[in-house]
C-alpha cells in the first residue's frame, strides 16, 4: 500500500478502538472488536514502518481483556505480532546497512576519479 493508505488504515483502526472502548453496556460485546482493531492498528503501523507505534499497539493488545474461551489463541496472536514486528525491524535495519555500504562504495569510487 502507499504510505497514505497506511496512515488511513491506522486512523480507521484507532477510531474503532476508541468507539469500542466507550461502548458502555455493549463493552463486553465490543471486546473482540476492540482487540481486532488494536491488532489491525499494530499491523497498519508495521506496514508503514512505524515500529514504536506498532509495539505500543501490540502491548495494548496484550494488556486488553482476553476473550472467554480463546485465551491461548489471543495470546498466541499477540506474541506472533510482536515477533513479526521485531523481524521486520531487523530486516529494515539490515537493508539500511546494506544501502549505506553501497552508497559509501559509490562515493569512494566517485572521489577517486
């Protein structure tokens, strides 16, 4: 997706999180919706390479109430999300280092001529 699309996805997911958090009597019914919205917010932030925001949302996902009967699956989803964030962060860091080496070699070659 384009960078603007990630921002729109994050904004929409944040809005759903806020709506679900203030649902009043329907809070129990909205709990799963809120968890889904938090997970989507985290994935949208991850897609936009906003790693700190993605980790913040993943931490909120871990801290949010677990659904009855699906505690193990919910925790597995949150842990999987945290692992994916860390994997993508390391992947971007490696890519940045590789790019910096290539640019450095190109500049060295240009300075020699």
